[in-house]
């Protein structure tokens, strides 16, 4: 059957009866066993390779499904991260109490700052009595009601006549009344219109073209959009001293928030179309810069000049690099170092993203809910008692850390849950540093809220057409968002600022203006 002691694959795979096996000599049996062993090893190698490929395909499929869920939630899911309040497990029966009806306020009581116009309605022809048919007289009593109304925007043309004066004796001199100071001298648009156009865009987020359409409906047809855009540039140049003043306020802060968002440069930005709007803020001021890079050098340049000792941000390597470089310089200058405080909202968001495919993430979200509930209580306490409440968060953070250690081995290292766990564990110190610092916040949400309007604006008018337009964005958003942060109406602050600049009086930042309004 077999020549010599060598068997080929076909002979090894050929079925042999028991009688044929008994006829094989020792060399043939060894050759047969050796061939079967080689085949087993080959099959085992094929099996291991197939298993590895299958595992890679499974992980890729899982990753694609997770990315799909993230994409779906980003575009079609709810933007708010608030969770529905769960009803208490065993509500105690409450005594029935009479609910006091809220007193309905009249518009004049609700909005006392608005002017009140009194309108009297009377009959031109006096009525007759329905009983005796006698003509009736005015009793002096009225039936009153109030309602809120609005006057649509009105465009008016002002003709300004500056009187000239001559000498009645020698007739050798003529003097003209000086022209009032204006944002754009010689412009066809008043300061009031410049402010309205700029605030409509940067405060109310109305695109210039839509403003033009609104003007057409008010009877002003053919308003040139490019001229209105130029007005915003003039205003930005005019108020730049306040922009610089706000920057000085940011540089003098011990605690700073930082974040950035993409900004599209349609033209005028050189080869780069993707620029970035960088935001820095403290409790009273918001400051923006526009740059063609997301490199940490932008934050580093600002931090080197600042007195900042606490930087609140997300876990972006650019901020870590900026803090490292700044601290190297501060060591040489013997100045206090900067510490990173990372945003817990980002950590919680990663578990929320993983929750769809991994129900285990719900435990982390529930613990974070308890942490944020404690933070809400802490913010109602005096500064010296905030840490006392926050210390109750420490065992909760430790619980999440231990829970992550136990779960990490049960899921793929490339899964969203594993990434969320790694984010929490690798940045545990920076995420929990706020617990012992009453001035530090739990997250960076305040800075993200200040970037919301620039992001909506970016989606509304798509981008800027020049570097000057990008700088205008940074300057005017700085003033508007600083007003909002200080709870000041931008339409009240900016006219006063322009008036002070014209009169060469000392100017105020929105935070200083807010203090003046409150009598501080």
C-alpha cells in the first residue's frame, strides 16, 4: 500500500480499514501518525487564525454600531443631558392642603420698567336707559384691563443741518457747528442703526441677509448687505479698547475656564479653512480669540501672561501641554504653578454614550446623579461649608473607580464603556480636585454655554469671508457674552459704552457696568 515510510496527504486522509492498519509495519505507522499530527497542527493554526479574524470583525462591527449610535444621538437625540426624575419608591401620603392660587400679575406689575400708555374709550353718542329711555350720563367709573403690545421696527431718515456762522463786520471768517462724534464718520448709517445691526447678528443671531429681508418688509428696499457687514467691523474697531480691557481682566484671574470650537474661514484665511474660536472666562467676563490652529500654543501664550493657578477644561491634550509649558516657565520665575481641573460633565457624557449598548453604564450615571445632587446642595451653602458637603462625594467617586476596575475586564478594550472607564480612572485626580476647593466648579459647562451662541451663529451664517470678519466675531461675541455672564442687557450696555467713548469718559466692562447698576 505504501512504498517506503513516506505518506502523502491524500494517503493520510484516505480511510483505512482495521485490517489495513494491522498490515502496516512500524515505519508506516510512524509516518501515518506524523502526517496526522501535521494536519492537526495545520487545522489548529487555521482555527486560531479564523478565531482571531472573527474577533477583529466582531470588534469592528461593535465599533461601527457604537459610532452609529453616537452619530444618531448627536443629530437626532435630545441635546439636554438632564435625566427624567424617577418617582420616589414609596411616597408618603400627604395631608390635603388647600393650594394657594397664584395671583395673576398685570403686565404693568410684571414689567414695571415698560412705559404705561393710558387709553380711554368712550361712546360718541350717549346711550339711553333700557328701563325709562332717559339719556345716560358718564358716571366717572371705568372698567380697566391691561395688555402687552409691541411697536414694529421703524426706519427713519435724519437730515442733519449744521449751522454756519459768519462775521457780519469783515466777512472774512466762516465757522460751522462741529459734527457730533460717530462710530463711522461720514457713514450713511447712524450709531443706533450700527448697534442694532451688530446686536441683531451677534446677540439675536440674525443673519445680515435676514435683517435685510426684515427691512424690506418695513419699507426699506435694497439695503446693501455688504455695507451692513462693514458696519459691524467699524463697531468692532471702535470698541476694541474694551475688548483689551476684558482680556486684562481674564489675565488677572486665579481660576479660568477654557474651551474651543471650530470656525470656518470661507475666504481670507490662507490655505487653512478650518480655524478655531478659543474661549476663556472667569465668573464675570468672557473672552474670545480666533486662530488658525488648535495647538496648545494658543492657550500657552495666554497662560504665560496670566495669574491663573486653576484651569478648568476638558481632557484635551492642548491644555495639558499649555499647562506643562507654562509651569516650566513659572518654575524659573518662582511663580505659583497651574493645576488642571477636568470637566465631570465630559466623563458623565461618555457613560451616557455607552449606555445604549452597555446597561452596566447606568450604574455610573446613577452615581453621577447623586454627585450632582450634592453639588446642587453645596452651591446653596456659604463658601466655607461647600467643602463639607462635597466631601460626601469622595466615596461615590471611589465607588465608580472600583466598579470600573471590576467591569473593565468583562468588556472589549475598544468599547465605549471601556473608554469611559479609562477616562475616569486615568484622570481621577483632575476630575476630583474640585472636591476640596470651594472656588472650583464641578464641570466646565459655564464655558460651553458661552460657546453656544458662536456655534449657532456658525451654523446660521456658515463662516466668515475674511480675517477681519473673524476678528469682529471674537470682539463682539466677547462683549455680548460678557454682558450675559454679568446679567446685563447688551442693548443697554453698548449704547452707554459708545456714548462714553464719544465723550472720552472712563469706560466700563460689562462686569463693572453691572456693579454700577446694582449700586456697588
